[in-house]
C-alpha cells in the first residue's frame, strides 16, 4: 500500500483520485498550473505544488517539473490520471528510473497500445475483433478516400498517436485532400503524423 502519491492531472479526474485515496488512507499531492490553483482537487489534497503557467506544455506536460515535485514531496508513486502523460512511454520510464511507482501500464504496454497502428497490429495478431478500417497507416488522401468508400460512410479519421479525431460523411469526403484534422493534431502535440481511418463506435462517448 502506498503512503503518499502524486496526482499529475487536474479537474474532475484529479478530484476522483483524491477522493479514492482519502477512502484508502493514502496521502495525496496534487500538482497544478497557475490557472488551477484554486481547483477543488488542489484544495482537497493534503499537499499541492504549482508546476507552471496555464499552458499544458508548461505544466501538466512538463516532465521535469512533475518529477521535481514528486521528489520534493517524497511520494511513493505517481498517478497520471487520464490524458496528458498517462500514455507517454518516456514519462513512465522516467518515473520508474527516479524510484517512483507509475500507477498505470508498463512502458512496454504503453509503447504497444499508445500508437493506434501498433495497437491494431497487436490486436490482429492476437485474433481479436477489429473495427473495420485501414489495415495499416494511411499513406495519403487518395488511399484514405478509397478505404473510406470501401468501409462506408460516415468514417472517423484518427491520428496514429494522441486523442481527438475528425468525422465525415460522403459529402465531406473532400476533407481527405486538405490534410485531416488528425494529422494536424498529431503533428502539433505528438510529432506523429500518421493517419488511420475507421468506422466510429455507436454511440460515441467519453468517460471522464
């Protein structure tokens, strides 16, 4: 059982973790940006550490600042929550290298499942059912449009890495020729610009 953990997230996600820890008798440290200094999770935590200004890249994605906060507060483990660094293989390895426990998947599992192309290949090799879509990384607009027409519309355009995506019906198929939203999102946030296309789940939903 951990005595103290650091929560590297914000908002409702961080708050849920804080509440769970309180029920289990575990002390909590919540890191936060200047914009979230008065957040409920920050106020409910046993300790809090400001790790940077409002932009996520300078705070919640700032690995050195998070690891420094963990060292200063002498925690046993780091809980990344959902999003931000929760699927970052490098962060997971660095957490373990610094002597903390990463509450989440192993670096090896993150590497396999964090990239949607690699994840789909892994699932296919295990014989698991897959959502209809591209067999691998889509090489360009024409290839993507052809696959989308074979699968049937609407389609969901996803980056191989990161979250988000873009959907389109038959009338919007021309979006393929102007660079998919997923390409821009991946290039901006994760420097990974491989696109995939697949049919969306019905109904789509996001669990906080």
